[in-house]
C-alpha cells in the first residue's frame, strides 16, 4: 500500500539475475542491430531512386534516333547560316543611315507631341477640381507610363 493506492509488482523470481555488464552488452547489441536495420531500410529507397532514374533515361535506340534528329536539325541550321552569309542583298550604308534618320525624326515628333499634350492637359487641370488621374480616366487619355513605354534615347 502507498497511501490510498495499491501498487502491484510482477513476481520476477522466475528470471535469473542479469549483471550490469550483460545489460551494457545487450544495449550495444541493440544499437548495432538498430543501425543495421536502418541501413537495410534505406537500401530499397536508394534502389527505387536508381530504378526510377534508369527507367526515365532514354534507351540506346531512342538515343540514336535523337542523335540523328539533332544532326538533321544542325545540318539545316548550317545550310541556313551558309545562305545568310552568302546573301548579297545586305543593307547598304545609305539605307541604314536613312532608317536611322527616320527613326530620329519620328522620336523627335513623338517628344514634341507628348510635350504639347502634357502642356495642354496641365492647362486644363489648372481649373479642374479633381486630380490628374481622375481627369485622364474621365476623358479616356492613356499615357506612355500606363503601358511602360519609354521614349528611346536620341
């Protein structure tokens, strides 16, 4: 009896006495066997991963077919490159200069019109009771900034 509680113990007289050295020997045996069990349990997962890798890899005939397709594609690209290098219809320096001049002219015009539109909208907004954003929404004005468009450098 332990206070109001009763504690029962199993009669262990039927078992022989075990020394601390024997218990330590069993503990080391348990640790060794546990490590062995863990290594054996990991082996199937490693083998499954290897099997998955091998099954997902291309077979030799598939690889040969892939190599042939890539060679054909490479030959096509070489032919195309040869045609491009041999082309005689290159852009002349005069045509190139003309394109650059036109680009510069259009960019200048773009800046000029953007400045005019900004000045006009600023003049209207001086007497407008709402914000610039609200005004643009009401009128339906879309700015370059709305579409992340930037003027190219001159």
